[in-house]
């Protein structure tokens, strides 16, 4: 189009009657038959964004004047500044959204961090209270993680946590909530999941993590996890409270030899450790 001429000139250009001008052979004239044109580049943040132009299939009866050119300059400047303002608004919104997301996301595993997980926990406990439904949680603790760091280094330890987080994410439903709530501790919330089925989910997580291998350059790391399944009381509104409740089944799984799942639901006197097939 004629706009390429304005961009090349990097200045306002105008043709009152293209058919009698020096650009009568321009492809745009042959294709569109535009006789009159005036246009100039539009800049946004000192970069060429495009052009502001006016065209007509009818020749202009008078020559473009300095007033016409100055009016075009002012309009192009206004368009450029308005586009810049809108871009800045979008960038600010995106930056705010990114900061909000980062404030709730664990930078290593990209799961919810403690703050983000707690917000989901509060929302789900209140929903459960309103609907009189149970809410089941699973606490997941990496077995002997300190030994991994001591033997292979913290970088390998980080890679192990990332691999475990990925295994957990693949083992749960898309709408289940998973977060990293401690250094080597994760928690999962299972909305609308009967307590009788939660142990099977936990066993699926345990099995998925057991299949993980993290290369180290020497011998691979083969992590395992101990899991405690618990029912989240309606009054729980913090990760700290949830962890206190989950300690009983988690300790039972650890004491039974690790790489186990134990569950303790409401009104149950003791938790039951198991490995392999879930105990109901």
C-alpha cells in the first residue's frame, strides 16, 4: 500500500492525484485505484507502530496545505500517545497479575506455596461447611530428604522435589489442590472425594513417586514419600492447623517403615498404616 512510502520517508507524505503523480505505477494504485492519499508514521514508545492515513478513490481538488500536514501530525501524535497509554495499562495489569501469581506460587515446583494453598484451604473448608460435605487432605513428606541433600547436594535435592511435584500432579485430579507447604512437605486437598476413596488416591501418589528416578551423574536418586490421609475439620482455616491434624497419620506411616500411607478420619481412634492396596 501507499503506507510503505510514508514508512520509508519516516515523515508525512501526500498525493492529491496519484494517477498524474510519480507513483502512478505503484501496485496499490493498480490494485485499489486510490487517487488521493495522505499519511504519516505513528510511533509508540519511540518505535514505529504503523501509519495514520486517509485515502480516497476520488482525486483531491486542492493541494494539501501545511495546515493539513500539521493536523495529521497532531492526530498521529495523539494516536501514538493513546496507544502507549493503553499498552502501559495492559503491561501494568499483566505485571500485577504476574506478581499476584508469584506471591501464591512456589518458584521451584510451581505448585501453590503456603500462602496460595492456605487461601484454597480456607475457601474449601467454608464451602464444605456450607454444603455439609467432608473435605479430605493428604500430607506428603519426602522420606530421608536430608540424606539426599547431604549425599548429592542441594541442586540434586531441588531436582528431586521438582520430580516429586510432577509425579503428584499427574496422580491427582485436575481440580484437586496441591501445594508445597514446607521444605520437603506437600499437601493435597481432595474436594468432593469420599473419605473411603482418599486412601486410594494417596496410594496412587505414593506409587507414582516411587517410580521417579532423578539422574545425578552417579547413582540415580529414587525417592519415596510417606503420606497421611485425614479429614479436614470445618474449623480449620490455616495450613498450620491442617498440619497439626495430619501429624498423627503421617507419624504412623513413618513409624511403620516409611514409603507408606496411613489414614485417620474423623472419630477414628487410630490410624491404619498400609502399603500397596489401600486399607478402607
